[in-house]
């Protein structure tokens, strides 16, 4: 019996208004990068972005056997009804 491993990852287009990730971090995100986020983002949003932008893939939010569950249960998505979202996507 094999286990299915799901990895979900996306990089937001902008961390700051009118500034892309590349513009914010022209040398790229490395293992030594200290990410900074604008004050207007909630702590949940900052945590989500930090988790998705973690340098080491095995430490990123969404990695591994429980990756999708970990992502879906992140506090940023506390008000997300995943069943409704999935149903809407499959009905289209």
C-alpha cells in the first residue's frame, strides 16, 4: 500500500503594494532571509506567507503526507468552508 503525498505551494505575487517578491528580495529568498511583512497584514496572513515561503522545502507549510491538511487547517483559513469551495469548483 502506498501513501499519496500532496504538496501545495504558491507564491503570492505581491508582499507589498506594487512590489513583487523579487523586487522585495532581489537576491531571492535564501536560508538566511529574514522575511518582513507590511503591518496591515494580519498575524494569520503573515504566518501563512512565512510558512509558504520557508526556504527549505521539507519545512514549508503544505509539505508532506499531512501537508494539505496542515495548509487547510492554518488559522488564516479558519472561516473557509472547504467543502463548499470544493463543491463549487467541481460543479463548474
